[in-house]
């Protein structure tokens, strides 16, 4: 198994497993906040910086046939409640919004948001990453998530997807299932506060770094919109129990991650930065990475991102590029 940006910690894939000589730990990527809750980029605003209702009616001036000036207006009412004699156009501000809600991308970052998506919608997050030095590994992980009828509980299913290491060893990696619970929203606690539990199912081959054993992880998440400075921040603290590939026993690895995102004027773009630390375990030094990138919202429900990771300390690739797309695949209820 190859550990890349989003990884085990964001509830999904790529658990911080023991690193065998043929694998790497790629702790970075783009923050999930890049497009999550920043003004016009994702919350109720489409790619033109308008809500769908505004987009449907913007620039469309209501018109009616020219009336005989000698004819007095009647008191008959339009469906919206205005009088036929009124000079104002019909009120269309209540037009139902039939578009999907905003996506909340979780890829390909380590730092993730405490917020969860609207109930019933299946969100798909898809990533491609490439190491630019050392082993030059390549991978295409994926994450599916859906909020249940309980609007605070989200279920996740993720996979390492297709992996190809620098020695041309390739295949499909491990699988991950997770539950995330939103304990308090920002409106009540000042921060969105959530917890997540993840289990790794050992479906990856040993040649790809798989341990053929279960691993477990817990993650605390806090998120906040700093509206005064037009910033969004995400903060994570995690602990993982990692089995050893060819030996009995487990190691415990801690993670601390923080990210900030800011919108670019225009409503479609964001920039973001992230700093991540993971503690050392047997056979691995501690890791510190930073990354920066940008996110583009084609619509509030369709977001694309690109990022560059730089490893400050550790055993993984020094530089890694990541690309991702997030959108809805359908609605269950």
C-alpha cells in the first residue's frame, strides 16, 4: 500500500501503515477546505457567483403585453400575489433550487473538515498523484461518502485504487470503511466539531505494502470560518494503531494537521496551504510536510483541485503533484 495525500486520516484510504522498503508515505495534498465552505465557491453559489435561483432569473426582465392606456388596471392577482396593475415584475425569488447541494471534498488532503454533506447524496472524490523523485510512484485512489438520515452521521467507503510503484509493481491497494459524527456545528460551539473512526480492510498485496491485517484509526476534527479575515481553517488530531508486516505487535502513530484556505476574488477559485506532522514508528522517521494548491468550482457541486506537496522531513518523496475532482454520483433518498 502506498500512502498518499488524503490517506487514512481523512477517512478513507491509504492508512498510515508500516512502510516497507517498496512503499512511501505521502502525507499531503490539498485541503478539503479549499472549496468546502468558502463564500461563493461552494455554499449555495454556482460557478457564476449566483445561486441557481438567481442564475435562472438574473437579467430576465419580466414583460407583459402593452396595455391600452385608456384601460384601467384590474384588481386581479397574479399567482405570486402581485396586482396586474403593479409596475413591478412577478416575484421569482422563491424559485425552487433543483440543483445538487455543495460538495465537501475530502481529497487529496491529510487535513479534513468536520463538516458533512447533505443527507442522502452520494459524493465521489477521485484523485491522481505522482511522485516526482525517489520511487516515482503513481496512484488513483477514490472515496465515496454519504450522510445518513441522521444529518450528523456520515458513512465512508474508500480504496487505494490502482497503484504502481517505481519498480513497476502494480495492483489494487487496501480498502477502508469509516464513520464520521458531527458533534457540534459552528453555530453552537464556535467550531464545527466531529470525530471519525476508520478501519482498514487488508485487500492490498504485500508487494504494495499491505500488512494483510486490520488497522484502526481515530481522528478528531475542528473547522471554522474566520469571516473577518475571509479564511477557513481545518484542524485535525489523530491516533492510529498499525500492525507490522512481518512481525507481531502494533505501533501507535500520532498525527497533527492544520490548513487554511482563502477565496480568490471572482467566486470560483481558492488557494490553500497545509502543514502536517506524523510521529515516528519502527523503521520510519517522523514526517513533516507542507503543501499549497488551488481549487476551482465549476459549480458548487463540481470542484477540481491541484496541489504540490513538499516533504520537509521524512522518508517519502520530496515532491508530489496531486489532482482531484469531487462531484455527486446520485441521491439515495
